C-alpha cells in the first residue's frame, strides 16, 4: 500500500489514511511499518519500520498526561479519541519489550439500522420491552459495540427513556433525542462497572447499557437491575446462547448457582452472538449471528440446568426470529458471501455442517 515515505510520519497523516481507506484498525509497533486492517486483512504501509522513538512520539501526540501516567504505572491504558470532525477512535496503548505500541480502532460515524447489520426484524421488538436482560456476545472485534450502539440509537429516537451507558472507554457519542442519554466512562466518571450499575439504579434509569460484564460484581448487579424493572444490555466474550448462560452461572460460587439460574431464566430476554467474517463476494466484512429469544421452554431449560438443549429450541424458533449460528453461516455460504474455510472453522458443529452440505449437494467453492 502506498503512503508517504517520510521517516518522521505524523499521527494525523496515519489517522487520515485510516479514514480514507476505510480501515477498521491502525497498528503502530516498533520494528514494522504502520499497518492498517482493511476488510479483515492487515495491510502494511509503504514506509520505513518504526523505531522506539517513533512510537513514543506518536503515542504522546494523542495521549493525555493522565493516560501517559497510567501507561507508566500499569503498562497500558485505553481511551477514546476524536479525530476532528473526521472520525473517532478507541485507542489502546501498551508496553511491549520495553517500547510503546498502539492499536487504534476506528468507530464508524454512521450508526447502522438493525436491517443493515443483518438482524431479524423481531429483534427490534425486544427494544421496547419494559425490563429484562439482552446480551450481545462474541469475540473481540466482532462488532458487539456497534450492534449495541445501534440498539441504543433506536431506543433514543423512538422511546422517551432515561438511558445510562457505562463504557470503558466511551466509543459512540449519543445526543439527547426523544430520550435522555447519560454516558459514563470507567476511570473518568466512575470507578467500576459494578459501582456504576448500583449508583445508576438511584438515577431513575429505564435502560442501562453495560459495556462489558467482566466480573462477578458486574454480572450480579446487571442481573439485579434487569430483575428490578430495567431493560439492561450487556456484552460477554462468549459464542452461542448456551455457552453464554453457562459462563454467567459458572462465575458464581457453587452454592449460589441454582439461584442464579432461576434469576437468569426470568430475566434474560435474548442472547445475540455474532462474528465478523471476510466477505467472499466483495470487499468488506459480513456479520454472522445466532439469535436466541427467550420462551417458556428456554426459561425452563435454563432453570433446570439443561442449557445443552437450547440449540434445539433455537432451531425450531425461526418464526420468533431465532437462528443458530451454524444455520446462518450455512446460508451465507450458500449465497456465496463467505468462504468455505470460515464456514467450517467458525461453526459450532463442523461435522454437522459437512453432513448438511452433502445433503444439499453443496461443494467446496
């Protein structure tokens, strides 16, 4: 990829290039050229390899003294960064072999509709529930934050609510529209996710967004908030509805797990798992989803510790907008949208996928 070959490359030039090329990420690391991730692929720039002095200088050009102090004390720091009117980035600064590395994730300026994301229309109905827990799950970089921001944007435009978002860091900025939106950043506005949820319950919320359920305190507070009459959105780094429920339950001490299963069975509205895959038909990426929407049968499976049967209920719940990840992957492959390798490696049950391909008369493309 062509770029300026000036050895004293400036951060503004790199950020502008990331915006112009539609890159999702910019990597700055000692010993290699600045590198963009475009449509899921890493593309090094045609410029000299960066030195420790280069990465230190680039880091200081966008990092506040407070975050530089945190980098020195903790070996890393994360923050949101606005690039003028052009874009916004989520920045992770880290120490690596004694030098500074930076990864910048570009946050899209325009929020997509649920249709553009690829979610079934029944998901929108969930956004008008008075209470409950909606989990968006998937690995890092799978688009969870974008999906949640799009959901909050819909609520903000169509419901008169008080929405509290708790994020680390804040990525999408929401303007007050039909709703009031209070956005709180961990380490800036409040100490922790758990503390923010507990305090938030005294701030007349209708909707609470929890950027990440990363510990027992946060999980417990989020479940309590959903039980006590609030619509709660949260993320987890899991794939699939059954694994997500098991992950939450397993986080609690053994003597509390039966109670948590009962609470979850009542409070969970939906689990949406997603992956981002490189498209096979055109440049760009496409999301693959598993959607579980709670039913009395699924509630009973969660309560009775039979989560392994949830997938069967999802398979028979198409009319409610449910779909298994493997079914969605197979549909995307059948339409020529994703590669065979992604179909097999990202599926929950590759043997079943291969059998279904044979039944369909499908061949490796």
